[in-house]
C-alpha cells in the first residue's frame, strides 16, 4: 500500500492511543479500514477503563466495526505490533492487511501473519515508540498484565 | 488431568452453549477454571444477542473472569475446538490447558497450542457434536460469519 495512506490511517490509531492515555489507560490504539478505505471501526485498549482484559486495541476496533459479512480487503491499523490474541483475530477473520505503528517495544504474531498471507506494513513511527517506552517504564506491572507476562 | 474432572467442567461450558441456543444465538460455551479448580468466569458466544463479533465463547469467559494477574495453571474449557482468535488468546495470556468438547465440526489452533506447550484435552463429547452439527445445518450463513468464512 502507499506509504502516505498507511501513515494517514495510523494517525487515527494514534489518536485512539492518546485518548486511552488521557483516560488513564494503556496507550494502544487501532482502527479497521474497509477495502474501499472507509473507516469501519476504531478503538483502544480498555483494560484499565473498563476492567476488561479482552479489549485490546485491535479487538476494540474490530468490535466497534460491528458484524461484517467479510473482512476481505480490510486493513487493521495498530500503534503496536499485534499480540498473539490480536494476531489470531486477524487470521481467523481473514483481515487482509495489518499496518503496525511500531514493533520495537513489543512484537507478537506479525511474522506468523505474514507467513499466512497477511500483508504486514511496519512503519516504525517514533511517536508510537516513545508513547509505549514511556508508558512501560512508568507502568511495568500493568504492562506485563496486559500481555500475560 | 482426570477425565471425570474434565467432563464435569465441560458440563459448565455445555450449559453456556445451550443457554446461547435458547437465546437464539450460536451454541458455543466456555468456562475458565483456576489452578485450584475455582470457576473464574463462564460465557457464551454473543454475536447474535449483542451483535458483537468479538465475543466468542472463550473470549466471553475470559472477559467475565475479569482482570487476572496470571493465568498460570488455568484451564479454558470450551464446547468446540478454539478458533485462531481464541487460540491466540490462550497462547498470549499463558493459559495452561484447554479442554475441548469436540473438534469434529470445526478445528482451529489446538495443535498449534499443543506445539507451544499448552495441554490440550479433547473429549469428543457427542452432545457437543450434535449441538454444532444441527446448528450449522440450520444456519450455515451465520456460522460462516462467525468463523470469517
């Protein structure tokens, strides 16, 4: 995909991540875009805000997109490399592409997804890296809880 | 684990599956048990009831268990072999064991989980098989939507 479009879509996910941080939550955001570029759903991690461990950013965006008959051609944009849970979501529902803001602070199943035919675009966005590095340094126990460590 | 305990725990998941069917939903149920045998959470598929595609049975049980600091020693019991989404959940959070009611009508990531150190117990329960076979025959479109086909 075109780099400028990937970065434009990442901006939506980054807004979500920052909204979560402002709410006292874990600063990871995501958005699901349709094959035609329509925004289907956006969301952020809600572990802290709703005491809900099942709502990682990607699952929140997926949930907010509502029921879809097919995910062919859709793109999941996320500020952070998807964990195994969210990678499994992408594979099971046939989401075609994943745009990753950064994969330096954490890396989940992105290579596994690529090996199974998902297009993976890693942007290495320094704002995403800083957001997570600062958060993890300040909240190591909460971060480990969120990734099951 | 002992067969009678696995079957006892499966009864909880089967109750959830039947509750979902009675609500007009997809008849898959699950329960998360702690290392000491305590029931931490139970739930069922809520795609139809809440128009929520993110609530597969296993994610619903995980969600209803609330925030946990560790999943070491826990067991996810499910009436149906977990899809990639729910298999990813098990792997990411370090759930130690999966008890599967049946894997004839659908098989997701259970072998992948076993290869990554998760204990997988398949019970081949005929009640679970019948429940899914009848449901899939009567609702093929809805079933395919739920597994992203």
